C-alpha cells in the first residue's frame, strides 16, 4: 500500500510509473493495489479507468457499459460527499491483472499519456477544485444515468463515458479548459439520447 504521506499523482505519467512499480513487485496486481498506489488526493483516476474500459472493445459486451457506469456513479457520489478515501465493492477490489500484462498495458499507454500530460495542465484551475469537484461529481452521476438507455444502441454509451473520462482527466491534471470541453461532450451525450429516443 502507498503510505498516506505520499502525494497523489499529478499526471498520467505518475500513475503509469506507480503501476509499473507494482508490476515489478508482485506477480498479480489487484485493483485495490492500484487504488492504493494512485492514492486518493485526486478523484480523476477513479473516473478515467472505468470510462476507458468502456471505450475499449470490452465496452461492446452487453451489460458491461451499465456495470461500469454504476461503478462511476458509486465513485461520483463519494466525490459529491467529499469522502477522502473512496470505497469500492470487494469483488471489484480483488480483480486484477497479471504483472506482465500490466507492464505491457503501461508500455502501450505511455506514449499517449506523455502527450496528454504535455497538452493539458493547470488552466482555469478554479473549475477543478472546491465547488468545481462537486459540480463535476453531479455531472458524472447524470452521465452515468444516461448509459443504460444508450446501451440499447450500439456504442452510443461511449458518448457519456467519453465525457466522464475527460472530466476525470481534467480533475487529474487540474485543467479547467479540459473541463469545459468535457461539459460540451456531456451536452452532446444528452442531445444524442434525446435524438435516439425521441
């Protein structure tokens, strides 16, 4: 576990470094280990990971988007309440990846993470702290609620989950401009639902 005095991650690169260290120390890395490595100063990673899983080919499996949206909502409610340490179900915490697979995943994601860290950082910080975090939590809850009906249409649920991923990234790198972009995508997800249903 990561000691409480270790600062939280400031970038995607920081998260990948910590995951790589875990893979070097353990033969299998559980979700709980990854959570401890990331720490809880930033809620961003807890929104990014489920959203990215939904945006991967795994998100095409029926029921998976709704399950991941429920996980996002669980984290977002705790964000809204201002919890310093996020709780997750035991069956989620015990899931994990073999160390070699995690290492390959980190290597594959790192080039993109380095570009993201260069492009987005520190603009309009007021939108990613204090009240901004609670507004982001409310937005994530609303977006997660859009996923079940959108799952009826192939890959439509990727719109709200993409917005959630951007909100998580904005919180992680403290970039309010990215939060504005996420808000626009969230509006697009609402429009998509309305247009498909009505």
